[in-house]
C-alpha cells in the first residue's frame, strides 16, 4: 500500500468540518485529536492536545508511540514544533484528506483528549497549577527581588529524591503585568506528563482563566531558561511577544534549550549574575553548580 495514500485515507476517515486534525499510527492503532478552528485558546491545538493527551491516557506507552511520525492537517506553529522536539520525534504538516477507497478496517481508531484538571490532579502540586488563588490574584510586587523570592519559593515546593526522573525538577515561573501585579504562575509537574513544564502550566492556566493570550507589557520570571517547547508556547501565546520580557536565573545548555525562538528574537534575559545565592538553592548537583558558575562569569 502506498504510504502517502494511506496517510491521506486516514485523514479522510478522521476529518471533521471546522476542526484541525492530528494523528499518529502505531502497531495497528491510530491515535488522533480534533481541535476546533474556532477555539479562542491560543495555548492548545490538535497537535498539543494529541501530545498532552497521550501522556495522560497512555503514560506507559507514550514514549514508544511518539517515536512514530505525527501528522496534522494544519501548519505547525512555534509551540507545536517546540513540543514535538522535546517530547516526540518528527511531524508532517498540511496533510491532505483524500478518499482513495483504501480498506483500513484493520485499524483501531482511538480519540485522544486532554484534561488539565485530571492530569494535574495526579500530581502532588496539581492544586497549585490549576489556577491562581484568589488571595494572590493581582497582588503587587514592588521589586524584582520580591519576584525572584516568590518564584524560587514556588520551585522549592517540589520535593527532591535520589531517583531524579521520578521527581519533578525544582522549576517555577510567574507572570506579572506592567503594573507589577501577579497574573499567573506555574510549577514544573512533568515527571509523568512530559509536556507539563512550569511555563506550560503557567500559560495554559492563564489562557484557560482569561480566555485570551498573555497581555502586552508583561514580565515572565523563570528559574531556568525556557526550553524550545516552553519558548514556543510563550511566543505563540503572547498578544505581543516583543513587548514582553522573559527573565531567568539558570542557564540550560542542553540541545533542547539552545537557539529557541525566544533566543532568535532576542527576548531572553539571563539574570543569574545578580542572583547567585538564589540560583544556587535550585541546583541539584556539583556539575550543574559548575556550569552555573561558569555562565555567571561570561
């Protein structure tokens, strides 16, 4: 069977008017997601929902499923490209839905949906990531030092353990508007769902609560440099990303944190030099501390 015709036939079977489609095939199963083109939520899409939902519904098999190529009927955005790079392998965009009359009755079709409430409820910090508590909403912070104190205290809510991949790294992010009022925050909860980095939790929480993008003129404080996934999410979900500042304490040198879209646009600001003691509290080991010390000397 011609592979291209097979992909187009699957898209034809699954397509729904007014919806974007994303899917992946693995061992006789097609996992798919549909996302309304009329949605006002900039923090999700067919691909984002597919990736996040696979970790939620098939956490034990998601690693193997996501080694396969993803397909979508839409263009791939910055947030989607970043998420694919971090938690999957590869994807193809703008797949056409064509009826070639192929018999695909041997396939099992599984619809993937994602519930933030359910995913976060399975994590010990779920209650913190669902929405901004009323007693913190609009709370004014006068100085950057107060904001860094708040963010590092959030990160320290994650417990540390000997088996690091069983625990969430101490990473947190918080968003303030131009008046210094707290708008949203997020704490890393990615030990089970690899997409739920601190910045993703922050952005999706804010967009769900406000029904719109991150506001112009805001400042995002992050303990660690945003990876490609988080950078893409921040960029795509900002009303005007060029009006925002993204400040971080700890430099990340891995391939998934290099040359992000925020780097390309000159929107990242490394602030570790003036906050050495604060950043050191979040480092887990000697190697990280050595890398951080070197970065502060550059």
